[in-house]
């Protein structure tokens, strides 16, 4: 797998985490557009996995998840205005399950 493809997959996963963090930590702002955004990101990740099945193994690598979640935390803080201490410091999501069950 190429580095750019891997970074693209990590970025897509990070975006899914951002959407879920916003959904989970700002329930008063939930709306249909957020729900659609989450489903759209899951669809994008499924497409990437269909095209690159070997990427599925990345979802079981702790370092990969830590990196994707770390980026998501920074984006969630910027987008919500919430402090880092608001969010879980460790990824609370099972990425493979989120994508599979979406």
C-alpha cells in the first residue's frame, strides 16, 4: 500500500471520528445533516476498503487508530469550541465495527 493511499484512509477515518465526537458530545445540536455526514463517511471508508482490502488490517493496529483519533480530537476541538478535557483521551470507538455496521 502506498503512503498517500494510507494517509487518505487515515484521513477518512479521522473524519468519521470527528463526526461521531460532535454527535456524541453535542447532542443538543444533532440533526439530520450530521447523521447523513456520518453515513456518508462510512460509505467512503467502505469504498476505500473494497478497493484496498489490505487496509482492513490497519483498523486493528493501535498506532493507526491513535493517530487517526488524535487528529480527530484536534478537529473536534476546533469545530466545537470544546476543551480537550471534554473528550475521551483514548479512542472510544471500534472503527471496524462502525464501518461494518454503519
